[in-house]
């Protein structure tokens, strides 16, 4: 599964610019589903047909946090605005890449103190000396992101950017591949614009009107030096979401997922995230609403260039999702 993850991670897709990554995912999932289509907002939707009695929706967002060029200075430096929740302390002095392949380095204005690191104090140096030279390579309105990569840290742990949420996308491809018997229709939604307010998932869920929806996304951990107390840890198994700042998951669904994990001997833990939200809220509240929950991957250093996970948690997530889909009727 590592090569699938590597492939999906290393493709650019800043919120609102997900076409490239969606096309790549479509190629990966198409052999395992009956149908693939893209809706008005750009959500990629893959369907595995069952008898059609009930509908289960799986969702992972294909977009990533990034930046947009707002201004080109006379000296060829680029000014920018953030797209999504950028941690500028983590982003300072990073390599960045534009959709057209242009490389640059993201740097704060000289003398900026650590507690004043905000978007308007940053510029990108693409190696140009004049406005004209820069403008020949990038334009105002172009998007860019921290450089994509995956690195094996140890036998089970990998670091990369953006694991949030290409990991969820890779998990859904793997789940589609492994499901052998599904009685109900299963929809795989690769949603757009999650990082700017869970926008894509809502119209997708409205159109599908599922009975149950489950999101796959990353969640924080409490197992690093100085971390806020949190019961989730790397290597502790798939994290079954109870709540985050955007959603309280369906109580029965949470219990069902726990029981299934126990029954199948899949390593799992309970997740309560006290910061941040997920597409789960949009799925729950679309149309007349549905029973919604999430299976999360414990992830260290979320939204940095070195998001870090344990592949055993990823495998546990795939196993639980496949078991749930096959039992769903
Ligand atoms: Zn995410």
C-alpha cells in the first residue's frame, strides 16, 4: 500500500485546484468500482453497486492546505495568502512547489519575531531578480504548496506531506479494492475544499442522500513531547471518532464500529479531538441528515511538512472499513 500512498501524496491539489489529484485517484479506483463521475463542485465520486437497498457513503478529502500568489514585487519576490489552516511557524523556510513545477522557498521578512509569523510577513523567493522575470514563471492567482514527499522513518512509520488527507484517499482506494461482497451501494466521495471549511462534502452527500456516512481523515495524538493530553497515540490502532469541534458522531454508529473492531480483533482507540473539524459534520447535516462518523488515522505534526503516521494504524483502518462495508445492509 506504500507505493499507492506515495503516488497519491506526491500530486498537487490545493483547495479548489484538485483536478490533477482527482484524475490520478480516478485511475487508481476505476478498476474496482462500477462507475466514476465528478459533480459540479469537482468531487470525484466512485460507486460500487450492491442490491441498491441502502446507501453507505465513504468520504476523504483530496485537497490540501496551500497558498495563493497575491502580488509580485519589483525585486521578483512573491507575496501570498494562505488557503486553509497554515501553521506559519512550521512553514517558515520550507521549499514550495507551484502547479507548473516552479520551485521556490517560503521565507519570513527579515527580523520577524516567531510570534509575529503571519501570512503578510512571508514571501516566496523563486530565484528571480525582477518583476518581469518572476511574472514569466508564475502569475497572481497561482497556487502552491509545501513540497510533496514521503519518507520511511522505520519499519512501520512514515513521514510525508500531505498525508492529510491523501492517506484517507489511499485508504478508500484500498477499501474499494478489498470489498468482495457488498449488499448495499457504496459511494466513495473524494471531496474538494475540505481545508477551507468542509465545502465539497456537503453537496455530494446531499445528492447521494446516504443512510450512513463515514469520513476518513487524520487526527492529532497526545504522544509527543509537550503535546496536549489526548488518548490517541501512534500505533494504537484506527481511531474511532466520538467527536471533534465540528461534529458529535452518531452514537449507535460509534458503538457498532467499536463492536465490529472488537469482534474482528482490529486494533482501535477512541478519538475526541478538541481542535479542528472534518467533513463528518458536512456529511451529517447535508439534506435531511444521516448517521455520520469517522475513522481517523493518528497523525503527528498535522499541517506541517513532516506529518507522521504508523502504517499499522492505516491497515487497521482499512480492515475495519472493509468489515463495516461488507456487513452493511
Ligand atoms: Zn484533513
